[in-house]
């Protein structure tokens, strides 16, 4: 009889880890919501063939930092879910302004600065549960609401820029010998009122989620967006068309995004630190 109870006790002890793991997986499969904070650093571009080929400008690698934003989502199960974010996003591009005479000389900078309140709606796929880290992929649309924007040329040296119909964005400067610039001056080519108030973007992201403690987890992602609309308003587009300087102007972003999230797990037996996120 003693041997019988000893055998039962041994089998029970051996089964406990398996039962606990099964509990973890079953608990994590329960539908649950999550809230979090996110921020990032990205390389940004303005995709406009005419601007990139303009002889007066040379693109400079451009980085923008996004302030902290908020995330909220819902896990349907351990693999599929939806996430909505509300974050302030900085986009645009920087250029050197060059004179093209006997030698190429830098005489200033062009800055296109765009700040949006962005609301991406993301459909998420994750690589399962009960792991310290798991794969994440998401895709979806993003609404961008313009909060500030400008396109400005700032001149640091005297010089003469080319004015060529269909090839430069200085078409309104009616001069045959080029456009004379003076150090310390600037030209504002667009203000917020000249830009499109709202745009839509396509969003994708892939990376990893890391369990920290219980329902708290972190994420690190490669995130990319591409605007589906011209960022300029109708008047600027019409002006560019009239001077044959129009090929469309879209914003693109690719960068690293990190986040900290708390998942609301349904109450269940066992300590919260033992449950999968």
C-alpha cells in the first residue's frame, strides 16, 4: 500500500510542471486588453522626384524623433489582435542648398517640417505564448492630422541659384540670370495653411515583444509608413502643375519604435507572475 501511494505522489509531482504550463497557455489565450506608451526614432524622406532632381538641392539624411504616444489594444487570442495608437509624429526632409557655378558651394539649407497627430489602426499577429520573447508583425492604415508644417529655405551665404522651368521650385522668380540670395535671409515656400490638413498612410511593423514581469511587457519594432496622399494642399499642387514641376509629394518613414505595455489578464488562480502575457 505504501508503494502504491508513493507511486501516486511521484506521478503527481511529475505532472505538476506540465499542468502549470498548460494553465499558462490556457490563461494567455483568454481575450484581454492592453494599454501602453511608445516612442521612436526614424529616418524620414519626402518622395518627390522633381524635388530630388532639383539642381539647387541635395538631400541630407534626415532623422526625426517622435514624442511619447499612447497605445491601446485587444488580444482576441494568443496570436491575433488589434491595436490603436495616438502619437505625435514628426516627418519631412532636410536639404543642402547649392550654387552650381564653377564650384559647387553650400549656401544654405531647405527644411520641410511636418508634424502630425497620427492614429494607426493595426492588425497584429504574434508568435504565441509562454515564451520570454515572441515575434510580432502588424499592418494597417494610419490617419494623419496636420498640427504644424512649413517648407523654408534659409540662406547662410550670398549666391545665385538656378531658375529653370520644370526643373527648379523657384519658378516664380522671374529672372534669366538666376535667383540672387543674401546671407541671413530666408524664403518660406509653404506654411501650414498651404499643406494638406489630413492624409492617410499605410503602416507595417515587425519585431519582438519581451516579457518583463507578469502582465508587463516591452516591444521593439522596425516600423515603416508611406503616405498615400500628396502632403501639399490643392493650391500648391496647382502651382506646381502650371510650372511642370509636379510628380506628387509623399512622406515616408522608417525607424525603430519601442514601447512598454500592460496587459489586463482575466483573474485566475495562481500568482500573476506565472501567467503568460
